[in-house]
C-alpha cells in the first residue's frame, strides 16, 4: 500500500512517544560497532567495482544532474537529467552505487539483510546502511563526484519507452532541490532546463499511465501540530505536481528494468494483483456515503487518479482507496522461468525496484543483475544467489515498516484527539466484519480511522460518533455511536 507520511514539529512530548514506539517494536537505535568499523574502512578505501562486475566506468561528469528530495534529505538515491533527441527525449538517471562499498557476505551486508529497509519516523530515520555510506560517501550529494549506476533511457515524442541501458559511471550532482524549490522553478523554467524537461516528460508519462489504466494515489502527508493552547491538531499537506513528475522517472526506470530482467531470464519483480470485486464494491459504497460521485462506467483507477485531499470527504476516500492496492510482493526468477502473473496492477505493467538502493535491500542485487544483462554478461553469482531469499527478507521488512507506520499514525491521532474527549464527530462506516464483531469507521474531519462493534452497522452508512477515550501511550481512541 502507498505510504501516508507523518510529519511533526520537534515537540519533546511527541518525540518521546515515537521513542517508546521504536523500543516496543525493537527498531534498532544504532549499528553494531563491527558494522560501523567495516563501513568506515570501506569509505576510506573508496568505491570499488563489485566482484564479477565489469570493470569499465564511464565518465559522465559532463551531464548536468539535479536531485529533488524532501528538504534536509542527505540519503540521495537518484539524480535526474534529460535532453531532447530526434525521436523525443533521452533521460539520464543516476542511481547510488551502494554495492561499491559493500562486500557480499560481510558485516554491512548481513546487517542490511536483517533490516531490509530504511525506516522513517517523523523525528528520525533508521537507516538501512551506516550513515557514513548512506548519507555521505554513497549519497549523490550536490557538488560531489560519485561512482553511480547510470541509466540512459530513450523515449519517443509521446514519452513512451524505446530503449534503456544501465552502466557504471562517474557523475556529479550539480544542484539539490527540495520539492517546493523545484515546484517554484517549474513555474518559470525554460523547456530545455532540467526542471522544465522533468515537467514535460513527467506530464507525458502521467498521460501514458492513465492510458494504461494505472492507479495513482495522491496521498497527503499527515502532520501533528501544537496550538498556542497546548492542544494538538492534524493537518494535511497535499502532494505537489513535481513529486508526481519525479515519481514518474523512478517508475519509468523500474518498468525498463523489469523488461531487461524478463528478456534476460533472471531477476526480481515487484508484483501486485488486481483488486477483488468485493474491495471495489466496498469502495463504491464508501464513495456514495461520502458524497463522492462515482459513475458506473468510471473505473477505480480513473476515479482515484483525480482525487485530491482538498476536503475531509476526499481525504477520507483517498485513505480508503489505498485498500485496493493491498497484496504487493516480490517474485524472483531464474533460467527464463518468468512468473505467470508478473505484472504490478497499480502500475499496469511489469515493474522492478531498482532506484533506491540506499534505502531498500533488494535494489542492490537487482542492479547488479541489470548491469550484467545490459553489458551482455552473466550476472555475478553472489547477486543471483540472493534473489530467492529477497522476497522473504523484503516481506519481513515491509511488515516491520507497516507496523511502525501504523503505530505512529495511531499515536499521532490519539495525541491530536486527547483534548476532544466527549466531542461528537461525523463518520462513515468503511468496513463491517460480523464474524469478529468489528466495524471500521473513518471520521470526516480529521480523517482518523477507528473501530466500533459491528452490530447494527451498515457498510457505507454515515453516522455520528462520540469520542469516549483517547490514550496516546497506547495509541488508542474509542468511539461510541450517538
């Protein structure tokens, strides 16, 4: 499911709650000394070409790369550049070369396999790799030369993928932009400037995404804000267009990567089944209860693509629409034994995770397979041997990530509602499970999810509920119908 990020001001009381959550979920607070020592030695020695990989490194320092990330980011996985061609466009996309600092089977590798993902809390991140790599030597920081994985992706005039290849290269990031900075530049950027081309290519890719029937959710970030009276409230910050354009380049690269792996007969794909009719039916009833028009001829993908969290009802619908994107997983394959259902339904294409190796374990191995296939070589054994284990490793990491995210959201909602005990809210019933006597409701404002006994509830009905209890320490809120 897509993430609904949570932000917060550095309020000591709120941050203390995040610390308790991480302790309860056994999220590591730091790296073991032997892992840090190995990382420091690797950085001191400089980036290497991993065992079994081609030794050639292209000099691509003349390409004017930029990075676009949340403000203050230091773990920069991707850098973008583009230019026009006779056929359409050529996208250059540099990806952090994490494997250049990690010995297969070493301490960093073992710790990364145990962690699986970088985990994000509103007040800190729990990195997949030691920060000396993920936020320094391996990161595509502005003004720094870095060994990277350079994707060259050729598009036609409509933005459709024609050809793609990846190779190791030396690159330099010319400028680091926040999303808001990039959005501001996009308003006046020339058609051949980096952000101007990102806007142009991003819009073309969004149009192609809609033609494919892909699902795109513009989930707003959720912030807990403390008022002058000491109470807390939940605010929402809508996704900027530049974030969607930027995401399209990553999606484009993942689609290209999946095709190379399928053609080469070895790799790991990110997959997602189609949402089942029961889920779609439930979402249609929820839309009706929220007063959101959903004509019978409009698909789930077409409805949610244009939804924005600009009203409490639409924010609630967006949150519930994420239920149609459950069931994503990883599937590895060898010897041209491609999975029978290799597609990712939300992307409406085959797809692979390859653009975030600083923050996601599987990308490092997938990229080594791709580098070899692009060069017509046999992928290194250490990368291929890891493919079968990666789906389970990533599955465990995703579960840990979801548990952390859910606990933080529950906590933030309880903090924001603590002073509203006794208040009545408008809500909609979004799920009814009579076997477990458990109903799910979502408030209109704020878009908080809670539970009630299922008895007497009807899926999609609107109702008034009173907040009877809010316990931030336990991350619990309780309501009763009025």
